């Protein structure tokens, strides 16, 4: 919403002139070999999107071909309407004749457990679970919430839903029971698939308990399927809860894929926005599958027998598109890992790459900065010869981290793809192509095929070279979100009303003289902590729900490793006074409401918050204080000016 947009400081201090070219050897074998090929295809994709996307869609198997490639009544798009398709069929069945015995998933558990699942086996498991869901009367369009750690069952569950046309909604396993409840309620899920508990840094966690809490008083969830992972004792509610293993033993492995309309919803994924309530981002079958499949192929230059490792959790969009769907649609092997990459030792990722001969590695800047801090001695012990492309996503990458990644993980051989996209975009929209694009550390480079981007001011006017502005997308693309679940108004308002006629990403950016895009971060009240997207309003709502807190304002503060850290300013109700105990309690309260990812790294008690005369909190001032910077800009609008002096003393 426009009034939530912080007037961004669009001055970029980043100076980076280095350019890295793909090696001739890499380019020779790449799908897109040079900039001329990129430009030709890009121009076609923009000028004749219908021709371009029809050709890409034909790489998937359709039960019935579409009538129209695109119907666009802004802001509502329909791609491939009239077409009939099934996601699990495209991820599994069509590969079975030539890849049945090839690994679909190689899984590395945190406690040393390992599994290797072939395409044949994955197909069988998916069909069985789809039949289990059918047995629970789950039908086309019903919602199934998946609350699992990074175990193969998370992919099996997603694919099983798509097989019968149920809409999955994966909730990140680190979310608390309260955050889970909000999502289950909004989706009105019929079934929840969960686990007894998982592992984190060698400790056993409890997840079924969180489901039980989330479901207290909820009538519409008819069944809970519980995977056994860490063996802790859990309560099983009679006639509602069933063990996954028991159900699967009895299930048939024959299940015909449902013929879904291209525009039927495939999944709903909740993400933080600028209000306290998360948005259910809706993605559909035909467009999402087409663009995810082709983006994975070109951007990571996938070839048969590749082994693709994306370190994201499946609870986020990156996990949906590039742990599960992108690799499987392309018939390659996906590596799924549970727990922290640095546990049990910081050598884990590099050992895994050498052991499995992993070909693509896709991670986040936070992880790269963490590896950097731990030291290059760990990756230096490993050859990492199998790697071909390395990628980054989720937050801006600083040139130092980019160069470290290129030197120490890519060993100066592998192109780095810095990929910009969002939960809403479904797939990567701004990126380099590894065999073609000269890269500049810190820049996500150029728009991907079919993506008509611009950097504009609030009136929609293009900014000048290197002048900051808002990153917008001018035309619809197949994997774009279709709406916010059950809330078309919020969809229109958030994405298509800020700047007339274009998709508003919420990110600030600039374009350099070569047209390269440099993302400058969010311009609204969303912060990125270790690549995780959190709405400041969500954290503020959590804080004020504590009896001691009168008011709260949350800002992001630059952090060397996590990109941004959460700083909360709170004023207390009269009966309460500041103490270490209370501060700890407030931190724990946020964890209870949202989850450990939202715990503020600092909670500062203040007498009052700086506000405008209309009562709006001036976060810009709080951000300067949190970062230890001088308060710049206009302070004349502050209604309670006396607070400023007190804040300065902080
Ligand atoms: O601010 C941008 C940042 O992540 C936001 C989207 O977050 P989410 O929906 O959680 O999806 C993350 C994974 C796709 C964007 O609005 N972002 C994502 N990729 C990059 C980035 N910022 C800079 N560079 C990137 N490569």
C-alpha cells in the first residue's frame, strides 16, 4: 500500500567495475552460448510472447493443448487456457521410460541418515500418497497443508497433492504453532501432513505438538498424516491422526493423474506483506510449470544426468521452484538436505558436492557470507570439480561475497548466476545466463526471457542511467501469481495499483549504462533476514500482543552476515518497567507468535516513538538510530519532537 512505502534513499554507493566473462569451454556446451543468442531469443520473447511461450510450453506434456496462450485483462492473466496438464505427470511419469532407475532425489539427513530415491520409486510413493489422500476424501481444489522438515516426504507430499489436483500449502517448518494456525485457517485446509519432529544442530525438535496446538478448536481439518522422523513420542488423536508409514503400507501404487485446467491453482504459498496478515500467493498449473521448467534449464544450464543442489527450504518459494519442480520437470537429480549446511562440520556442503558429483549449487548470500567467515580452508580441501554453475538468490549480494564465492566455490571456473525473483513471480526474472552473460559482481544483470522490466519513478517514468527507482514489470509472464488467495482486492492493490499499469515489485533498483540491473533492496516495510522475508508489521503485531507492550516499531539494520537484522523499539505499558528478564520474554514471545527467524536481535525500550502529526511512526529515524547513523533529512514533521533528543542519546 502506498502509504506503507518508505521513501527510499536511492543513492547507491556501490562502485563495481569488474566484468567476468564465461569461459569458451563452458559456452561451447551451453544452451545459450553468447549474447547474440540471448538477445535474439529475448527480443522474440518480448515482441512475440505467444510464439515464444507456446514453444516452451510444448516441452511439457499436455493432455489437451491450450486454446489461447495468453488472455490478459489487467491485472488478471490466464495462460494456456483450455489446456489440460498434470504437474506430477510432468515431473515423474514422462521420465520413467528412460530415467526410471536414475536418482530423482538424493537426500542427506542431518543426523547422517541418507536416502537415494529413483524416479520409479518416487513415482510409486507419490501415487500411493495420492491414494491415501483420496481415501481421506481429498478432492480437486481441496487444500492440504504440509508442515514438514527437509525430508523426502515433503516432495512426495507436494507431488501427491498435484497428482489429484489438491492445492498444497507448504508452511515452513520453523514457523510456530500460531503462525501455522493463521495459514491453516486462511487456507481452510482439509488435511495436514506433518512429522513427529525433526533435527536441528543435532537436537530433536517437536513439530506434531505445534500442529496439535494449531488445530485446537479447528473443525475443518479432518485428518492429520504423521511421518515418523525422529521417533519422539507424540499424541495421536483418534480417527483424525494416522501414521504415514501405516497408511502407505496399505495404499495402491496405481493412481491416474488428474487432468487439471492450466489455470487451476497448483499451490498457495503464504508470504509476508506490509500488513500483519500474510498473503496467500496463488500459482497455477500451466504457466508456473512452463516457466519454472524453462528457467531451470537455461539459467542453470541443465543437461541430462546433472545433479542440482538448491539449499533452500521447501517452505519458501525457492524450495518449491528449484528444489522440487524445476529439477524434476527437467528430469535431473535434485539434492535435498536437512539441517544447517555447517552441521556437523562446515565441511558438509563441500564433501557432499564431491561425493555426489553435484553439478549446480544454488544458495543465498547469507550462507555465502557465513562460509566466508568460517574460512576458505574448508572448501579448499575439496576439488569441487563437478560444479558447473553456482547461483545466489534471496537478497542483494555484496561484491566481496560474490568474488569469494566465485574464487573459492566456483574455483574461478564456474559462472555465478545472481538470480532476482520473488514468491509472487514464481520463477527467476532477472539473471545472467551462464554461457552468455558477462557478469558484474553485485548485479543480477539482465532480464530473463519474456520479462519486460523497467526501473521507474512513482509516476511510472523511466529513471536515468544509474538513477535509483522502483523495479517494475510491464507485461504479464506465465509464472506470475494470479491473485492473493480469496482476496482479489489485496492482489490488485498491492501489485497493480502502486504505479499505474505495471507490476510493482516493492524493490528499489538502478540500471547502469549497459542496462544491467542492480537491486537496492526493499522500499516497503519488508525486511530480509538471512534471505527470509518478514513483514515489520507482523513482528510489531506480535510484540504488541504482549501485555507489557504499548507500542512497537520494527526496522531492519544492516548485518554483516544476515544482510539485515531485526531491531525492535517498544514503549511499555505503565505498570511495566524495563528489565533484562522482560526483554528476553518479549523475544520469546515473538518466537512463540511467528518462529525463531523473527526473534529481534535487539529490543530497545523507549518512552515514546517518533510520530508525525497524524500519528504515523517515522521509521526512517528509528532506522538511523538502529544503525548508529546521524539522523538526516526533515525532522520538522515530528509531532513529539522532545523524543528525538532522548532517542539520539541511545
Ligand atoms: O528484495 C528482493 C529479494 O527478495 C525479495 C523476494 O523475497 P521472497 O519472496 O522471499 O523470495 C526470495 C527468493 C526468490 C525480493 O523482492 N531478492 C531476491 N533475490 C534477490 C533479491 N535481492 C537482490 N538480489 C537478488 N538476487
